[in-house]
């Protein structure tokens, strides 16, 4: 790996010869990996952001299709709500 590229915080740097320093680096990388894996709010936020970017790109590329999908989804939700209200009021 070249020195120009930053090292990921979950990676152990190569070339550590001291066993204590290597153990510390491995522990630091393991804890960082656990933090990344266990941080559900951040993972959800990242996934949501990716979906938003994808939806905006699709809306830019095919606005009529997206508008039709929104109208269809609204009709389905409206129908489900109407059905529940109708069942409840009987």
C-alpha cells in the first residue's frame, strides 16, 4: 500500500515489528471494526442516504415514471387506510 493513501481505521499498519505495538494496533483495529459494525444508527443513516441519492437520480432520469409510482403508492396506502376504517366502523 502506498504512503499516499490513508489507512482505514479498521486496518493494521504493515511493518510493525514490536509485538506490543502490533498487539495494540490489532486491538485498535478490532475495536474500530466493532464500532463500525455495531453502530446501527450510522449504518441506517448511510443506507438511507444511499437510497435518497438513488431516488433523486431516478427522479432526474425518469420523472414521469417516478410520479406514476408515487401516485400508485398513494392510492395503495389510501385504499389500505380506507379498508381499515371501513372494517373498524362496521
